[in-house]
C-alpha cells in the first residue's frame, strides 16, 4: 500500500513537471534570483558581525567604520528586496500559467470524453476537480516555488557560511538538524492519505450540493428537506473528521520544528560562548553564528509547512490529472468521410449493444429506413428507445454489427458531420446563458434575425418571446430562468426549425406543451418532416398514428413492426398499449 502510494506521488510529480517544463526559462530565472536573495540575506549577518567587532567598549567605537558598514547593509537590503520582488513575480507567472494550462486541458478533455464517463461520475465531483482541486493545487504550487526553493538554498548557503567561519560549532548544528527531517517525514506520511480522503469527501459534498440546488423543486415537492439535511450532515460530518485529522497533523509541524530550532539555537549559543571565552572566535562572529542558526533552522519550519501543503496539493493535482489522462472517445478515423447533403437512408444491421458487460440490452437489432420515412419507436420504459437514439447519434458505438447512413458505416463518418445531419429535440431541454436569439441560432450562428423570427413562428414560440421584456434580446440563464418547461421546449423546437437538417430525432418533443399548442406543433412537425427521415420516440401513441413505420420495442428487440392500422389489427403488444391509453 505504501509503495503504491509512493509511486502515485512520484507519478503525479512527473506529470506536474511536464506542465512546468514549458516555463523552464522562467523557473531558471526564479532559481537564480532565489540564489541571489539567499546569498545577500546571508551576507548581512557577516556585515553585522563586523560592525559588532568595531564596538570594542565605552568610548572605543569606530563610528566611521560602523557607518560605512550600515551603508553596505542598506544597499544589500535594497538589492535583496528588488530580487525577491522579481522572483515572486516569476513564481506567480509560473504558477498561474501552469494552472491555466491544466484547466484548459481539463476542459478540452471534458469535450472529448465519452458519455459513459459522465454517466458513471457525479457532475459535482467533476466540477470539484476542475475548480476546487485546481485552486488547492495552485496554492500548494505557489507556496512550493516561493518557500521551498528559497528554503533549501538558505539551508545549504547558511551551512557553507558557517563551515567557513567555524567548523566545530557547525558540527553541533548539523548533529541536531536530522531531528527536523524525522519530524517532517513522519507528518508527511500521515497527512497524504488524510488530505486524499478530505479531497474525495469534498468532491462528494460538492456533488450533493449541485444535485440538490439543481433539483430544489423536486426536493420541496416530495418534502425531502429533512432527508437532504441528514444526508448533507452525514457527508459534512465525515468531511469535518477527515479535515480535522489532516489539519491536526499538519498543524503540529510548526511547533515540533520550532522546538528543534530552539535546540539548535541553544546549542550554538552555549558552545559558541565557550569558544568565544577561550578566544576561538570574536563576539561579532558569535553574533553572526547566532543569526545563522536562526536563518538555518527557519527554512525547516517553512519547508515542513510546505511539505504538508504540497501533500494536499499533489492529492488534488492527482485527481485533476487523472481526469485529463482519462481515455478519450475513439477519434474519427483518419480517412473518415464528411457527410453532406445526406439523403436519409439509415440501416442498422445485427446491432448488439450493452452499457455494462453483464447486462444485455439491444440484441441482434435490424432496421432499414428509406429516405423520407417517419419511424416511430414505442415501448415500455427501459426497452432501449433512447439507447437507439444514442447509437444513431454515435454518442455510443455499437458492440457488434453496424449502423450505416447513405451506405457508409457511421464509424467511418466524422462525428461532427453526422450530428449536424440530425436535428434533435429531446424531452430534456438545454439552454445556455445568453439571449433568446442566441439560443435559437445555436446550430446556425450566422442566421439573420428574420430567419430566427421565422423559425420561432414556425415553432409557435414567437408570441411568448414578444411578451418578454427585451423580446429576442432577453438574456436568460443556463436553465432558462423564469421560462416554463413548455416555453423552453418551444425554443429547442425553434432551434431545429431554423437548421432543418436532412434527418430528425424527436424524443418526446412535445411532452411539456399544452394540448392546443401541441396540435399546432404537430402540424409544424408534419410540414418539417416532409422529405426528411424522422425518428420519433413517443409515449403518447396518439402523436404517432401518421408514422410510416412503427417499431414496437421490448427488451432491446423489435417485437412488432408496421403502420398504426396494421398493428392494431394484429391485436398484439402495440394494440394493448394503445387501448390502455384510451381505456375508460
């Protein structure tokens, strides 16, 4: 387990370094400035020691010499401050450019991930990775650049200065120092797993909040407030416990290392005083040593604090990088055909598909659709209607068999051109932040206002749009704001009316529309479907009586096929479904 965790940390470090590598010149400049800052900072105690040695006793002070040293110290401090400012600017540049790159890669990966990834991961957890985890990683990375490099250089630089000044006192410092490493290592091993649990629990909490906020009406409708509070309280309690453990272990780092620092300072003071009494070093050199003892041990405090923060940062980095390195959807074939002016000939031959290996769904499905035909798909919930639509749009690829459009296997057609050839209206509406006109013209951004208005009129959405405060320029949020479900669906229908692609998919397209408007929409659909291959998924069988072919599906198979009258005449499953909807 420990080896696996270590390998995970090493792998995360390698992946992070690949992002930092792009800015290696800025990193080199930052390291150079860190070295300059440390060297100048360590030079000041030497100057201070020299000044102390010029104060021999009462009335025996070399004031011109002291003043000259003070001027040197002032110049060194100004240069140090300038170098540190530029170094911090470089560190910020590296950190936030790396974070920008990671977020961009993560968002681009979300665009090409297969739908099965989103089906198996909570949306809130994905959002938590891209937002919260990246922010936490940014804090840790910035702290690493700002304090880790400088701290390490300070340790080695101070050690070098002390060795040059006095070897015995330096050995006292070096002998006590390993205690700090042991303390930091113990805490680092403890905190990694705790911060990992904290990050995962935070993602679970974000997922719950996103789900509840997005479905607040459903929660209130079923009076689930108490259960939701209890569920949130349980997750929040777990987050509190794992956060307290992680924070506790990370918070003992500073006191523990400060204790070690005090031991180092006391050792230098006592041992150095004895040497000074015997004339081994001057008082100024002893004061210089005491200053170095402070500067030598201070980075251990900072580094131990940075290590615990880096543990948290690398856990978060691992989560977001795991997302970035997820297997993307199968790319378009190199010789993939661009489908243009599709006639609408669709053929499914011996199609097998299942979401999970041990649960069969569509088995040996065969269908041949001629251009311009209207194909209605009916059947009980879970029979595979929506799955068939997902396969036609190539949201999923078939396990076996093939789906052909105009004689070409859709796996040999670019996804973009295939999906552009379909107009799709689903039961679940989707709108984005922007104006009403922007939402209607999503599939045809270059459309003129006259074309947008004509599409809205065809979808019977024009009248309610004109009643909005700014008409077609009214800005709505991604969930449609105050629009009703029916109005949102009318906008989605207008979106398809504007593009008029050669093939249509209507999945319960009028489920949220009142009966009077539905009759008008059905007439508009009938006009729109003329000469276009159409797939209609419907539960209300009264809406599909005019279909050329009705497919009756059950357990992933077509059990009946024909037009409305012929299926009623058979007195089978379809007839029972139809009669049950109109039974008194």
